[in-house]
C-alpha cells in the first residue's frame, strides 16, 4: 500500500507539472483535448493519493488494534482470572524476567510454595462465590507483604507461589516473609458479613547464586518441601533439603516396584495360626501379605500396605494374596477357617463382595470357612456401604469379624446393626493386660458383652505364656500371636498339618 501511494504521488507530480505548462500556454478560448486528458489523469492521481492515504491510515489502525489485542491476550493467558495474580504460565515468565534483572553473584532466587488447607469446605459450605472472594482477598494480602519486584501467582485451586530475589547472606528474610504469608492466609476474613478462615502450609526452596535459575526446578523443590510440611503438619515454613528429594525418589521407585510386583505375583500369603485357648487345638489361620522381593528377600506389610492404599493398588494386591491363600487352603485336611483382612481403602469398591465370592467359587473353598475381617474405622466411615458389603457376604455364607475392636470408634451400635460373627481384641490391649488394670477391664467388658450376644472373641498379640493365660481367663475363645505360632508360608502350613496327622492332635502353642 505504501508503494502504491508513492507511485500515485510520483505520477501526480509528473502529470501535474506538465499539465500546468499546457494550461499556461493555451488561450482562454478553450483547452486542447490532450490537455483535458491530462487533467483527467491528474484528477485520477489525486483520487489514488487520497485512497492510498486512507487505506494506509486504516492499516496502521488495524495493526495497532491487533498488537493491542495480542498484548491483552498474552496478559490474559498469563493471569489468573479470579485473583488477578499471575497463573502458572505467568509465574514462569515472571521468574525468568526476575532472574535476568535481579539475580547475580550476590542474590539468589527464592520460591515459596504455599497451599491452603480446608479451602474446599468454604466452597462446599458457602458456595464458589465466597471461595473466589476469599482467594482474591488472600491474594491482595500477599501482594501487600512481598517486595515490589516479587512475582506472586495462584498456581492451582488452593496453591500459591511467590518468587523473589534475596541477598545471599539474608535467606532468613525469606523465611520471615513465608511466616507472614502463612499468617495472611490463616487469619479470619470478613466477607460480606460472613467470617471465614482456612489454614495453610508452606515450603521454601532457593537457587544459590551462580547456579541455573529455572523456575520449574526451584518450584518443584519448594513443592517437595511443602509436601513434607503437610505430612508433618508443620506450623512453620519448611526449607527444602536433598533428603526430601531422595525420599521422594525412593517413594516413586517403591510405587513402581509395587506395580511390577503385582504384575509378577511377588506378593504371597503367610498364615498366622489361631488356636482354641482352652484346648490349644488349631482352629484356623489369618492370611497376612508378604512381599517376596527378588533382591531384598521377604518384606513385611508395613513397607508396602500403606503405600498401596494411597496409590489405589490395595485392591489388586489383596485379591492376588487371597487368590493364592484360597488355592493353598483348599488342599488342607480339616475344616480350618481362613481369615482375610479388608483394608478401609477397599470399602469404596462396590464390587468387593462379588470379587470375594468369585474367588471362593473358583477355588471351591467352603464359604462358611472364610472369615472377612473389617476394622472399626472402615465401618464408621460409611456404615451403609459396610452394611451392604456385610449382608452380601453373609448371604453367601461368609462369616464377618470386627477387627481391632476398642482402638477405633467403638460403638455398640455396630454390634447391633451388623450381623457380625466374631470380635477381635486388638494386640495393644493384650500387650499391657498383665500390668494395666484398665486393659484387663476393657477386655473383660468386651468378652462379657460378646458372650451375652453369642459372639466369640479372638485375642491378638499373644506373645508369651502370661498373655495367653490371661486372655483365656478373661473369656477370650481363640487367640493368635508368636506364642501360639509364627506366621508361615503355605509350605510351612502343609508341613505343620502333616506332622499333626502323624503325631496326632496336640496344643499348637507347644511348638511355637
């Protein structure tokens, strides 16, 4: 368009000068036709100049509007719509700019990761408008506390990030700021006459002067420190250290190893004997999970059960162990019971009862010899779901036991509402029964109540002759523990039963 305008102006100058000479040389009687043509050409040039200028002005305006639109779009793309703070993209860009402008041999980059606690309750109770207003107020309070050149961002729903340049000899100032930010988040806010309050945890990480200044790496370390603070329920900011990252790597490796172990059937059942406390006769076994690790040998459940529950793999792991236990138990002589534990995390599985019934059907194991143990905490979490599970299993002939009785939300209503077949007294009571009168009183009360309801009681944790005799004297029917017999694999159970068939029935505790 500029080229067209220049050409039109050049033509105007050329034609205009020639036309003026012709007009000056002509008589007043009239213009020659050639002069008329030249005049028309001149008018056309003027029109082209005007058109070109107008079009050029329009294009300039369009370019300015487009540039402004792109600037606004870029700003919107990097800004959190609720608080007006930077979002994750804007945070990364802001940190890069901060590093170029402020980070040098005397200053280091510090990132504070801060997460609100109980924020979901605000949304659930008062609605999302109240939650959005609270986020905005908290964002404003943070901006008032941080240095002018700091970058403040809302990184996710309830998580904030703050980046700043700090003197390498004054890192304590970053911790003081983090404490102030925690106070900002945790104080009570008056929003439209409603007082709301949440908590918060915070993690801090820094990039020493002279090292790479990448926002993603430092933020990841700050998040690791935040996770550590949340796990420890720390009220103060937590600084990142290399041990946290090492623990995180080990945890990730453990999670992956559990997945591989399930796929390669490395989890196996161990069987803890249960005996009649009066006669000492073997009555059954409790199934316990063990990890037959190819490099580390046999691993106890304390290592992998909590992690499996957290990552949602406790269901497949438990099903694998129960499947192997039923396969081994169906070959045993005698009508020994088999007790299996159900994790509270499995209670949300609506198909759990059907999975268990499928397993006992596939192995031809008598349903009345299977005992499913449920903890009090899992029953309390969702009593209706627990009742459906219990009824489904009872309809198939499976027996139910209330495990760890007395350690959770003990309630007589559980015994009344659910058709339980057994109560198991937690080992923590048995460990102190001979020195703690309260433990003995609780055990006596439980056994008396169970006797009135016609429910047998099993005592766990019988580690010596004293606890064995005490449990029997207080009214427990059966018991288990190292004094009775240590957990053993399927081959160990088969060998035990062969010896019993040869030597005859004998009190199992004598062999422990």
